[in-house]
C-alpha cells in the first residue's frame, strides 16, 4: 500500500514499474510509473487507471484511503492502455461509478473495451462539481492520442496533465524537487522527443489554454509531480515545441570494418571546429530512442554508412524510420561512409533522405577502404562545411 498526498484530500495512488525497459519503442532504462490520482470530496474521484498488470497495486493504494467500491467518478484523461488497462476492474468494483472522458475518448474506450459503462462525455471547458471542489476538463488532443484531455482542480490549483509534462523514470520519490529538476527534465525531454514531438502545434495550443489557469502543481501520468519550478517544464515544452534548438549536430553511423567509424570521428572534429556541439552514436551499439533523444534537438544530422551489398548498411537503414518519429524536416542532413571494392551506400542514402523530405547538404562523402591522412582531412573539412551551412542558415 503506497500513496502520496498532493493536497488536502488529493492523493497520488499510481504504480511504479521498476522493471519496464521498453515502452512501445521508447527505451525506459530507469523504469517508469503510471500515475493515478484520487480526490476525496463529497464525491470520490479517480483520475486514470494504470496498466492492466498494475491494477492490484492501484486498488491496494486506493484501499488505504477509501473503499474502491465508493468511487463515484473515474476520469479517463487518456485511453491508451497504460492509463485505461485497469478501468474494467475499477468499474466492476465501483458499481455506481460514472466514467468521464472526451467524446473521442468515449469512442476509443468503447472500441477498445466493448463494455457497457455509464459514461459522461466531457466537452472542452465542461465542469463537474464534486463537493467543495469543481473539476474542469480541458481538451488537449494528440498529447499524445487524439482523445486526450487535462483535468484541472481549482481549489488546490492542480493540473492533471496525463502524458504531457511526463517522464518515464521509476523512483520512490513523487516530486521533481525530490528527484531533481534537471534529472527529471532530461527524462521529460526523452519522453517528449519520442511521443509528443510530432504534435508540437497541439503542445503550443495546450500551453496557451493552460495560461488562463492558476497552476501550482502539474501532476502528469508518468514520473514525478511538479510542485515547484513549473516554469522549467512549461518553458522547456514551449522551447521544444518552437524548435528553439542550439547549434548541435548528431552523427549516426554504422561501420563494418571501422573505416566509417574513423570518418565519423574526423567529421565530428570538423563540426566542433566549426562551432557546433557534437554527439556521435554507432547505431549498432545504441538503442534507437536514445539516438532519437539526441537528434530531436539537433539542427544537423549526419549519417554514416559502410557500403553493404552495393547499398546502405542494414543497421543504418533500419534507423531511418526512427527519424520519422520526431517529424522534423527542418533538420539539415548530410551523409558519409567508407566502401570497399564497390560503392553505393552514399548515393542510396542521399536519395532516401531526399525522398524523406530532408534538405541534403551536398552529395555525401564516400572514401574507399581505410581513410588516408588526406581522406581524414576531407572528413574534417566536410564537418566544417556542414557546420557553416547549418549555422549560416539560422
Ligand atoms: Fe502514457 Fe500515451 O500513454
């Protein structure tokens, strides 16, 4: 039994998942949490219902405060199974509870669970009196599914924001000031890059809507709760949504014999000499979402590939779809790589990147076998040119 008081009558009652290491493509190397919240007023309200595998934890946490059978309203801010998996059990136990969701949420939940629940549709701006408190529902579509909404509790000024402002990190501490603001922000960025980045226009709209509210606490559905430094997370969201990024370049490469690796190192030196911050990742050694986290806030992405059977080295080709995750075609790109007795990878890589809609700097740099001293100079100059091209386009 585990809960945490956020304010008088308002509790975190969610579940910690210490073991999760992969969340539909996002690497969760430090685990995660599925946050649910309980509000005890004249009516008893549960906000979101954890993943199916954690329903017993949720019910146990609620039982430490009230009898789950006494819940009057179950609010579904988001229909994705990590927040709705436990709904069927909760609704079975809380026989008189009404489920609250956006009209789109009602549709999704009906499609997903095919159960005959008593459902209250929450339109944008609707309010629900639950005693001394009134809850307000704020539609926030695509954060991160089409049906998502925020729930706002005005007397304690808490915004229950579901996926928005969340972070996948498992900790016994419930608040960002305990976990560490910078640490939480790093995980929030990784989460944003992989799940929220494609919907940046919706982020801007949601931020505008919440400006009308007085908010002292942001309680997301993953990771620690923000009860201080709120401008750190809202400011970060604004910056990320505006694509307000530093002059940073990420090099991604795959290498068969280490020659493309040597090219990557020399290109990195040229980029740094040209004034860019640089990150370098071998796709064969790194989980894709760890790289997505870096390319998300890079202005330039350089992709290196050995030639394999006259084409792109498969581990590099397999990474290209992950670049689609962030849907940011404003990034500059260029390619490079080593080949042996036949070339081919770079032409195909450039063509693929152009077909994806990226602005490719120039035909990629291809060198045969191990780069010579002159070849490494070419790589360095290639990096310098890419830096000047990117910084000059700001
Ligand atoms: Fe936490 Fe979009 O689910």
